[in-house]
C-alpha cells in the first residue's frame, strides 16, 4: 500500500469495488494499441482492449486521490504501477521520449472508454489469446509473434554454429554447456532491452538507439562495427565454402581432385562476387529459410550418425587419450574462446530493432516471449548439434566438424550440398550492409555505383586471400565474438538500457523500487 495523493479512510482500503477504476486501467496497460488496430470490438459487459490513461496521470479526480491496492496486482505486473507512481521526474531526453510515447498511447484510447465507466467484472473476458492476436492472425503472418521468432532464429543460426562441437572439445562438456546457457541468458536479456527501447523510443535501427545513448557522433562507431562484423562474416563464409565444396567434389559421385584453394577462388569469382555487386539484394532475403532448414537437417543427421561414428573408434578408447571425453577444462584461454563462440552463436541483435518495429502487438509480454522463444529454439539445436558432433569425434573434432565426416557418407553429402547453397548466398547478404557502412563512412556524396563496385571487389579479394591462408574458422569466430560480438550483444544493450530505461526508473526518497 502506498499513498498516491491523500490517505483514504481505512474502511475503503480493502474494498475491491472502490478500486475498480485503477485496477481496470492496470489490466489494460500491457495491451496498449491504437483503436484502429484492435482485433475485436468490446461488448457491453466487456471493457475495451485498449488502456485508458494511467491512474496517476488521469484527469479523473476521484481516482487520483486514493490508495493503490497493490495486493490485487499480479507480481509480474507490479513494476509497471510502481514505476508510474514513484518514478522520479526525468531530465534526460530519452526517458522523456519514452514517457511521451506512453502518454500518446493513453490519449489514443481515451475516446473508447474512461476510467469511471470501466467495469471490474468485464476483466474476466479478456484473455492473453486476444492480446497477442493469435486467434485472428496467422502464426507466421506479417507482424505476428511467430514471424518475429523465425526472423531472430534465422538471423542467429548461421554457419557459425558448425564450430560448437569444437567449442565443447576445448572447454569440456560441462563447462561448454554452461557457457552456452549463459550466452543464451545474456542474449535473451539484451534482446529484450533492445526491442523494448526501440519500441518506446520509436527508433528504426541500431544506429539510432546507439545515437540516443551516446550522441549523434556515435553513428560512425556503429558503421565501423557493422562494416568489420560483416567483413568477418564474409571471411567465415568463404572458409566454409572451401570446406563444403571440397567434400562435395571428392565424393564418390563426382570424384574430382581439386584443391580447397581452387574451389574458394572459383566460387568467389563466379558466384559470390556477381551476387554482391547489386546494391539491393531483396531477392536473397528468402535464404534465411533455407539456412534454418539446413541447421535443422544437420542437427538431425549428426545425431543420427553419432552412435555409428562413436562406435567406430570405441575399441581404441582405452589406449587413445584423444578419444577420452573431456568434461571440464580449466584453461582460461580455452574458456574465453569457447564463451566467445557461444556468444556469437546467439547474435541476432542487428535485427532486433526491425523485429520490434514490425510487431503488431509490441507490448512487454510479446517482446519477452519473442526473445525467449527464439533463444530457446537456438539453444535446443545448438546443444543437440554440439553434443552429437563432439561425441562422434571427441579429441579429433575439427574447427569445422563437417570435415570429420567421410566423403562417401551420402547423408552428409546432402547436408554439404544444402549448406553449400546457404554459404554461397549468405556471403553477399552479409557483405551488403558492410559495404553500405563503408560507403557511409566515406560520405553520402560518394555513394555511387562505381564506389560500391570498388568497395565490394576490395572486400571479397581481401577475404579470399585470408581464407586461402588460414583454415581455422573457429579462431575467426572466437575473435569476432570476443570483440564485436561482446559489443553488440553485451556492451551496447547495457549502455542503451542505462541511458534510456534506468534513468526513467530512478527511485524517490521512499526507497521503493520502480
């Protein structure tokens, strides 16, 4: 119990009917939406599915001068009303923008119903199904929760997860799974922060969020990070191209004696470079579906083949030290590299802002579920693939564990063919934003087709040279995860939360949390 304006007589404190107005408003707070976006019309016995003005900001005097009956509020929603009642007046521009958005949402619903006319009995008919729109909208329709989850999953589940068995080899099974779980938790929380801040501040890109937190001059920092991050991703894809197509070429069906270096150069020149030259790659956006299917197929095939490959060397388990399972490794370098790989595997944060702005029901609960579902799906596939791949080859696991499989394995031949298409199309997709960021650093007046051609050609040529020189793709992924992955997944979300949300929820002298 906490005073909102003045003390109310004791006999009214536990009267549920006297609190019907603000409780009704509380129930509607998480369902904030414009009147035109409602999925159904309210009945006479059911209040509108859009909130009215919050009680502490309401112009209705009877509700502004009473105690809040916090005992009737669900624990999961308590923070919303505590924040509205006890948050200190904010001074920073970003928190003011957040409150302005909330007030705008409240005003848009004022024409539908008022706090005085709300009926507490009508709350029973409002269910979570209607709030998220699952009963009327397609599960994977535009702006739906399912589409948002699929977008985040496809953004994170790239070819980088093929180094997860090698991660378990370095760190051990127990410590590796702990790092994978920690990476999932951190990715989930940071996704929620980015999506919530993007929704409340009406930002349309990661660069705008970072600019709100650090000032307008920080836009160049974002361009640099995106450019380097994209170039490193292209480098990883070229390394995987050499690995996959080498197994395809040397399979019994083709039996071609070509080198890895020749395959990288030929495919980069004939496929990757021409597809990267157009400035708009909208036709390639559907490759994300193929990428998710390839990951799922790989996880199933690896799990299916694990017993046979493990049994192949089981006779030498007592004499071969490399065949012994490693459960824990205390080497700090191996731990840091493994954590970087785990963190990089969940990095879908560059698409967090577009996903948040595309959601039709972007309340706090929907954002939380989108992030949680996507991370859980990724964690299940990663755990399955990592454990099955490591148990199959143990101490002999390569940095790209697909190289461990025999070329005459027809199931793995199918996996290599599908993944070959994914990596060939994934390289141009990751190169496009990197080239745009580099052109942005050079100046808006230099965004010409000729400049774009030069930048794309230079990036591909440089990445091909590095891919020919090194085959250690896990080292590249670990370096990316330790530097830019940590910046995108951890540092920027923490900075944005500190500037955009934490200042909004400062405490008053009462000491009560927001």
